[in-house]
């Protein structure tokens, strides 16, 4: 089944658009797991198990695993298998290279690691992204307007009154017509732009980081998009909800809180 | 020693600006190595050993290794150790993410894998790249104007008569002032733009892919830049110079041919 259909089924079943971001840092883990040689894996697995009923997708941020080199990749390989059938997986890898390289990156993420979706940087243009879109059942989320302060450096570069992020969104909306498997990353920290981008890109599934620790709110986000075709992602506010033994229960409570904020907007 | 000083020393010693791109594909390797369980590693090691005397840097394209998952990362870990002291290493990983993630990517490439330099995507702006620049001895090559056809999709987006690639180059030139450790990726397939970008970014070391299989020529490239502060990269034309047992010797001949084309331009 295509990613968008799967997401729709899960969203309605769980009344959730929640994406839990797995960005584990060893030094921030609760003391009870920190000394375990397999701490990162076990911590993430517990978070997944405790939050799955409230969660539509898990987003694995590759940076936090690659810092351990090949060992980090082994953790990713094991972790993606821990994601339950009724949750989607997102490889937050932000890849982007010319066609031949892109083909291998797509194989790595979708073939070798069997993720349901990936984040990709659009800077190198359509031919650098086509190999991802060829995986028709999988989804590719392009960076549109990101949640960080530096987003304004290049994404607001403006041609004929249209900023680059808007031009990117317009292009992705058009590339989406081929296989209906494109999404767009738009930061929750920029609610007015969410509304503007949704008008330009009505069919794209949004991936919206920046809720929770980065300051965005679920209600503002959904009201600005005007629909529920979006995965709203929180990381630190969930995975570090408690620094104690009860971290998994605390994460579940936090995930449930966000899921409840989303439920009224899901038809 | 800083990357730029190392490069200068190597360049003068070897009369070479050559960067050999390691983009190995199992099915394209010579029959004599293809069936070996460790074929990718052994093939690349032989290429390195046979070409090192003509080569200033090796660029490891992560896509071609990540396609094998964690095993591919293990090959990268072993391969980077095979690069001789008098050659620089470039992690062609094209990473790019917000500050906290960027910090981990930088640690992965510079700390864990001990590469001398990395390629980074500028789309997310300055705060997403600062953690790379903090590694003062290492170099960070930003994507400016790439060699692929899709480069025109977004990199030519124009504000007040200035295309995005030029605005990016201008910004990187300014970020370079802090630690003098920035470079710029500019495709050899766009010689006129090479000249234009060098005027905007006089201090940046260029990393120039697209010579050889992609059609760019060394002479045109260097004449357009007007100096030798550049690594000129060839991949397929060197590593696949022969499909037979003599692949390493053929690669050396091809590397030497390019090095001889470069020598007259190195003061």
C-alpha cells in the first residue's frame, strides 16, 4: 500500500498525526539506561513500545546514530525493525546528490533499511530526487521551509516576489503528480507560512517539526494548514519527558497529550 | 595543520590538484575482484595505492557505500585509513541539518571517521553549517553550483539579477573569514560560471567534479578559475579506466594524464 494510504488508515484508527522524533543523545538518557552498552537502542525501543498507541510515525534522525559510525548504522538497522506495523517509519537523513548517487541513497534507505519514507534536500534539483520518487510505495519529504533560524539565509531568497521555499513547494507539488508520493518539511515555528504553503501545495503530506521543545503548538499548526494531511513531529519534549526510571511512562503521557490535541482535527 | 595549508603543500610537491572520486559499483568492478566478498574495499585500496603519487585528495562518495547499510560504513571506516598521509580525504556525504544534528554529523565525519573534509548542503543556512566550521583544521565544501542538469531547477533562482548559487558563494566567502576553512563545490560542466563564482569567492578552495566522464576539461576549468586553489575531481574515468586485471595500472595512467594537464598551472 502507498505511504499516503497507510498514513490515512493509521491516522483515522489512532486519531493521531503524531510523529515521534528519535534523536537520542547518550548524555541526556536517564541514568538507569545510560551505562548499558546498548543504551541508545534499548532507550529508543522502550520509547517506541510505550508511545506506539498514540503515534502515527517514528522519525529516526540519522545524525544521532552516525555519530557512532558503523555501530550507529547497526542500531538504525535494528531499530527500524522495532517500529510496529501500525506505525510508519521516516528516515530523517536529509540526503541529496546527483542521479547516480541518489539512486544508491534511495536503495540504502528504502531497500537496505526498509524505511517507509525519507527526508531529502531539494537544492540539487529534480534529477537528484527522481530516484527516490521511483520507489512508488515509499514517500519522500523534501525540505521546504525549515524550523531553524538559518532558514531565512537562503529559503527566503526571492524571485519576482516569490521566496525560494514557496518555489520549491510549487515544484514538489508538480513532481508529486507522477506517483503521489511526495511530502514537504515545513517548520511548526512558522505558522503563517504553513497557511501560505498549503495553498501552493494542496496535495503534499507535510512533515512538521518544531512542536514542543522548539515552541510550535499543535492547534496553531493544524488551524493554519486547514487539514490533517500532516505528520506533526515532536522529539525532545517526548523522549526526555522524564530523566528518571519512569522515562517511558512519561513519554507515553506526553505523546498522549499531543495526540489528544490532534484528535479533534481528524475527520 | 589546516586543510588549506596541507593542500597547498601537497599540490606543490606533487604538481597536482587531482581528486580521485571513489564511487565503486559492484557490477562495474573488473571480473577479477568482483566475486571477492570484500571486493569494494580491495578494489578501492588498489586504486588508492596505484594513483596516490598523482593525487592530492580522495573523495569517498557515501551513497555508494551506504547502499550496503552498516557494512558499507565499515568499509568507509577501513578505507579512510588506507589514504596515505600525503593525500587529503573528502567525505562526499552532502549532509545538512539543524544545529544540534549538524553537530553530530560533523562529529561522525571529522571525529569518528577522521576525514579531513566534508561536502555540505547549504539550504538550511548558517546555523546548520556552523558546527562543521568549528572544526578549524578540517575543511567544509558547500554545494554551490552543481554539475548535474537539475542544478538549474533551484540554483538559478534569481533575486535582483543574482542567481542563488552566486548568493550562496557570497555568503560562504563571508563565513570563511572566521576560520578560513570553507570550500565550494562548482561543477566543471559550467566553465563560465566558474569564472563568475571565483570573482565572488576569491578565497574559497573549489571542489570541481565533472571532469572526465561528465565532459569537463582540466584546461578549461583552470583557465576559467584563473588560479590553482581547487581540487579537480574525476571518478569513473579513472576507477573504470580498464575492466580487466590491469585496472589499477590503467587508473594510474589516467590519473597521471590528468595530473600532467594540471602541472603547468601550479606555481
